[in-house]
């Protein structure tokens, strides 16, 4: 794993030290934890539920659970693994509720439209983001979560396996499958996502 | 390594998660297979596009809302635990009081003393009380020579709100003492 590209600048207080301070009743450390994780969690939960307002509610609930269950954290796992697991459980619960609502309202009878672009000729790189997001949304939940954790959150395979509670081999397989499915879904927009991707000149030169 | 093997390992290859031997096998194949090379390029472009998605940021005041929610949840939790404590205390007090009343007065139905009078007394306040199987007075040991039968049931079962406890107990004790004296 290329840790160099995935590791960000190390904060002054490590997450584990911060958790210890929170467990001892230091409320300032909790504020610091919220500041440290709020955007990361939004980019994780927000991509799963694809609704910022719902995502913020879920993240708020995640932080409430972190605070109320602070003593249940053990340093055996990384703090981020524990936090991501709580957020993922809440996001999954939200998806289940949506599924049930959809079933009860008989919306499941309507066919879900896949990626739609009316005017492909005038399509710009800015327009790819919602297309890509839609393609990610259309992935089966297991593949979507693995893809988001790996390619948007940039977490290592081992940590993804711990969050999803599956073997590393399963994680690898899900990520490979998710990327293959996205490749199929985005085939009509290949040129555009190449443009958006930037920074891989040797690959673009193949075409 | 064939195309299928490479396709299976393409993500791990991109994420640098292959052993050196397998990695070498993938690279050897990619040098000769344009189809797999194209597939690799498309994978990398998708990953790069996903990483270039505009990051989402929380709305203004989100942190404040979280901290306020934690505080209000904490306060309600404290109020609840205080209420739970008081309820427990009230429960314990009730049990202790009930137990004290039970030992002082006795269980319901046992208020008739063991030296009660004849069950067929004409002055019984409630005949059912005596004839009911659970409160059958005939089961109480009444000596044949006892003269306690002279007492009326009203003496024994007078409502407590109309008769003070001393008035109820003292005559009986006195009679029993007399009874004992007459026998010895």
C-alpha cells in the first residue's frame, strides 16, 4: 500500500490520545475530535446516502454516540475505524428505512433511471461529478461502501476490512468489482472522465 | 499470467498491494496486452475522477449544533438518572413500609386472634369472613373449657376506625390471663 500518498499530516495530538482525554471528561478534546472528523464523515456518509441534510443528521448522531459510548472504545482498533463503524451503521440503517419507505409507497414499481445525460455534446468536466455520484449511488451497497472508503476516503485495505468486518480478500474483491461496474456505467463518458482525472498523461496518450 | 488473472488483480496492482512476484507477472502481461492496458487506464481514470470530486463540507454552525445536542442529551440523561434514583428510593421505602406493616399487623385475614370466640356467634360483623375456607375460624385452636366464646365478634372484629387499638386488645388479654389463672 502506498502510505505516502494516503497519509495526511500528523496532528499534534493523536486520535488515541484525544480519545483518552475525552474518556477522562475533557470536553475541549471532544470539540477537537468533532472538528477533526466532521468533514471526513460527511464525505463518507454523504456519498452513501447522497443527501447532505440527512448526512449531517447522521453525523450528529454519530458524534452523540461517540460521546455517550466513549468508555466503550478500546485502543485495540484505530479511533477512525471505531468512528467510521458507528457512522456506517447509522447510514445503513437510514438506507434500510428508505428502502422500506420506497416499498410502502410502491415506488419500487417505477424503474430507477440510470445515468442520464440529455446533451452529451455540451457536457463539461464539471458535469461529470453528478454523473459519477449517480454511478456510485447505483452500485450495490457493499461495493459502494468499499469503493467510497478506498477511493474517496483513501483508507488502506486492512482498515476497510475492520470497518466492514469482512476479510481483506473480500475487500479487495469488492473494490475491484466496484471499479469494474463503474467502468461499465461510465463508458459513454470515457473521454470526459479522462479529462477530469488529469495527471495520468501516459494513459491518455494510449487513445 | 493471463487476462483473467490480471483483471482480478488490477485493483490490487493499482493500490500497490501485490507481492513482488505477482506484481512482476502483472507488469509482464500489461506490456504485451493492449486490452488489459486499456482496462488499467480506465480504472485509474475513474479512481482519479473520484478523488477529484469536490469535497463536501458541513454547513455553517454544524459543530455548534453537535455540541449543543451533546449537552442537551447529557442534561436529559442526568434528569433521567436522577428520576430513576428517586423512583428506586421510593420503591425501597414502599417495600420497607409494607414489610413493617406486615410484621406489625400480620397478613390480611389473620387479624382474628387465636383465642377467638365461637364462629356461629349471632353478632358476627361478617359471617362470610368466618365461613370462607381461607379464614375458617374453626381451624383455630379453641380450648373446650375456654370461656373466650363469651366475647362477641364485634369485640374481635370491630372496625379499627371506630375502636382504638387499646380498646380492642386489652380486654382480650385480660380475659386470657383470667382464663390461664382459672386453669392453673
